[in-house]
C-alpha cells in the first residue's frame, strides 16, 4: 500500500499498528517478509526491502531507534549513541547493532530484542523533546556515549557536537562531575580534554588522535597565514608555528570540494600547490600533508612530522 511505502521512505519504517489500521493483517506482513518484499527491523516495525537496502548503517540505526521510541510510548528517552544519531552526529566506528534508551519510568536496566534499556538519573534539562520524541540532551548524550565508545570514536562525536554549538567544554565538565560515581566513566575526562570544536572534519579529528598517541605537541587548528601586507593567503588545518611546521589533511578530498562546475581538476591542484608554496615562502616553514591512508603513527608523513617537531624542540 502506497501510504506505508511513503512512511517507510520518509522515516525508514512503518509500524504494525499502522498497517493494521489500514486493513493489512499479520498474515500479509509475514508473507511480505517471507518473499523479501518487507524487512522486519524490530518487533512491531517494518520497512520495504528496497528502501531498507538503500539506507546507510546510520540511517538504519536511526530508523530502529525511532521505531523503538514510538513503540515504547514515551516510557524512554533515546540516549547514548542512539541520541547522538538523532542529533545527526557522525558515528565513526561506533557500535550500531543495538538501540540505546534510558528509562524514565524507574524500570530496571535490561537488554531485550536488540534494545539496551539503561536506568539513569536525570538532572534538569537532561531530557529534551525533538520532533515529538524524548531524547537526552546533547551534553548528557555525549557523556553517556563516552562510556561505550573508544577514544577516537568519542573524539569524532565530541568534536562535532562542539563545532555545532550543541554543547561546550564547561557543560561537559559540569555533567561529568555529576556522574563521577557512575560505572565506566573514567574515560570521560581523557576524552573531554582531547576535544576541540575547531576540528573541521572526521579525518582531522582522527589525525589529532594520532598526534596524541604519538605524544606530539598539541597543534593549533584552523591556523591563518598572512603575507607581509596582512593579506590572508591560507588557513592550515594544523599548525605548530613555534616549530615552523604546518599540516593539512586529505588533500585529494579537498581538491574535489574546491572544484567548480566546468573547472579542470588540474587547475585546482595547481592552485592548491601554489597556496602551499606561498605559505612556505611566507613562514619559511614546512608543510606536511596526511591522507586517510596515512593515519597511523608509522606512516611516512607521520614519521616525518615527528622528526620535524623533534628537530624544532631540540634546535
């Protein structure tokens, strides 16, 4: 029925009770699943197979999370990584196989049917309403998610939330103070100290995580370079100006973003190289460029960067 397909296309699912209201009984739903026309994304919620197949992993998680909230009729708030997904936060290598909700009806924590029910205490403003659903606040969502995520995944989420203005370092520290006796919260302090809302992309955040692993000095981010006339000639992703070292992440992607309609890619590459030459000429420093393939401490650009900073520190 077109109404159900429209629902599935718009939000990623339709509910069994909605199908029943339209005269579609369980037998027809089960047959749809059996012949691969429908996918049962969780008990009581379905999606058309071709729609589901075309969704990203994050999109599928959001659909399951929203369906879960709708089926539980306001007894829970989306939380942890499910709340971050609802805010549109990038979830780099986050576990998305389970939906996370926090009970607001004092029922016990449990795991059932792919849904983790957390039992938690909420302070003022820690539950908000978004598009008709209850969701933990951005700050609370991050702090909860930090207890589940590895450091690089947590940094990606935290940097993005800071960059979007959805939380602040101060709010995170205040929220953490209220959770100091909760289980699995020891990692929160490390992550909060590493966060920086000036990080411009997932790749730049992961590169900063690598710098931290390598025990390199913390760089300045989005560093402006001016010529002798005060004209801005470029902004580098990373900078250690005291060492004369400047860095960029993933030049190949940047070339694609800079490409204008009808423009030859070679022109963009030439312009970018010219910009790097100008930066080197003005600063007398060195440019280091990483790509996705270089995001490990023993890559050639990483070792070169380590040596450059080491030389600068010992000069």
